[in-house]
C-alpha cells in the first residue's frame, strides 16, 4: 500500500510538472477594425476588411529555457482553427503565407496586411518577433503613411476601441528579431491542398480560399532548433494571427524542446493510440471544470474552474457490501482493502473489523465480556465457552494503538472469571483484545 501511494504521488507530480512546461496559452485581442479600415480595398477587389473584425494573436507561454519546435496535426490529433465567420486574408501579397515570411515594408502601401490571418513560429514579419502589446518596449512602426487605398487623412488602423487594449498607434506588438534560424522553417499541408500546382496556399490562410475553418491531420510548421519567445523571462511564442468577425475556437498540438533539447509532445485532446501529454490550454475556449483532486468530479484536463463543478468529496474505502469493513459512505474502492472472514490480506481482521469479532465468537458459542467499565483497579474478564479448555491471550492498547500490556494465559477452562490489574494505567480510553482458540474480540474500556 505504501509503495502504491508513493508511485501514485510520483505520477501525479510528474504529470503536473510536465504539463507545467506549457504554462498557458494566451489569446490576445490585437485590434478591432472600424469604418475607416474598410475603405482599404485589396488588389483592386471588393474584398475589404469587415467592420468589427477582431484580430487575435495566439501565444504559447512556455517555461523559461524551453523552445517551441512545431505546431502540427496528425492522424490522431487534428490541428483545428475555426470561426463562426470567415477569416480575413489580405490577398495583395505574393507567396508570403506565414507570419515569418511577411515583409514589414509591405504595410505602408497595404496597411490591412498587418491584420492578415496566418500561422507562424515566433516571427510576425521577416525581421520582427511578435510580442504582447503590453510587453512592447519600442512603440510602433506604424506611420501616417498608412492611408490605405482611400487615402484617409491620418491613416487607418488607428481605432482605439478599449476591447483591443493598447492602440496600434502606440504599441504594435513587434520587436526586432535578433535570432538567426540557421535551419530555416519547414511547412507541410498548406500549399497545393486542392491540387494547385502553383505552390500557393490553398487553405483559409492563403489568397485563394475564403473560409471559416482549417482542419488538418498532417499539416505542420517546423523549426528543428526550436523558437523561444523574444522576452526570455516570459517566453511567449507567437503561433498565429487570426482576423474574423466570428467566434474563434481552436485545438493546437505542439512539439516542445526542453532545456536539454529533449522533445515533448503536447496535444489538445487525448488518444489511446499514443502517449502524448494532454494540455487543456491548447484548446480554446479552454475546458473548465473541477480542478480540485479531492473531488470525484476532478478533471485533470480542465484549464479553469467552473462554478459548482466540484460537488462530491472523495471517500476512499471498501465498497463491497459483503466485506466486513464495508463503508457505505465510500465512493472510491481501494484495491485489496476489503476484509473477509478468513482473508484480510495479512492484516489483523480483529483490528480492521472489530464488529465482526463478537459475531464470530457467537458463532462458536463463545462469550467474552469485560467489566467494570469504567474501571479503576481490576478489570475482570468473564469467559464462557463449551470446550473444556482453550488457549487464551489478551492485549491492552492505548488510544494511539500502542501495546500497553499483553499476556498469554495458557489453557483456560470453559467457564472462568479472570482479572488483570490496570490501577497503574493513566486515565483514558483503551482497547482490550482477547483471543480465544484463535478467535479474537476487541472491546473498549475507560480507565478512571
């Protein structure tokens, strides 16, 4: 039992510690589009940014020193990014389908490209890391030249809607990149998805398809040496920018490299086909539930607390009604904990099931009583049984289970009155255990 408990505690600690390598997933509202922004037409087409579009940035918040190497979908874990409305894509670009390929000088002549929907690993342009606006220390690259196709005086993308936090005119969440990725970035499953031989992105992140979801079982973005956040202490790695008027949901799967470059796979949903680690933060909105493991409703995959989710405290014990130590209040059965006459897993059944002992004595026409109770000096033991003689022993325990006195009385006649001196015992509660022909009974007495 002790070893099993230690293993359980280790497993819980290990699982909790490993999950903690992804500390959280941050969904930042980066911008909210207004009526000025929709004046910017794209490539001469009427594919303008809808009013009220929200641009979100998604960050994987890692433990310091850890790196993000991959976001992926596989046969058992789909990579899912969905909205209840279409995602916005600025199609006036060449083949820069990912955040790490977009050139920041494009923004001046094409401001809404700054709100494009894309995936990435860390970079928001070829030369800038994406960081939370609240951590932006160098202001903005935006200028008044961002007038859009309508030539709006003062520029566009300057909405100060409180729902988007700090305006882009003050902080744009871009920090110059100082890391050289020698191995480059690799992708799969985004281009030529519809048989397009041009190598163009044929998903909702490209310039071909307008849609509200991306679901793939084989797509990935990969950087073999791993990407860290631009600010080491917080280590928040940008993985997506998404613009939509709808409600956003996603399920991400990622490969993380620990401080020794050991790979750890985290997924949004569990699968019996692998041993990847489920991290609840990789689903959005994150699943809420009971996160207190003292309750039956405990959900290890809950990322937040739900009101009244924890209802039933766990009670460990024997749940077999045929066992002598059956606990009607128990709701979790402990392995090998139940005791039965003749079998108690090497435990003393008289101690585990004291109520059973009088019954077993009665079955063999044996009676054993102690008096007076409470007692001051001499405790009397009255024995009655049919046999001429039987081996009798007794043991006295204090309230902490320590043996205070024990004696083997040898073969005692069937009808005997015995006594033992308890005058020297301190006042308190005691247990008196008598064993007659191998059958034990425990009774309580009080010493005055």
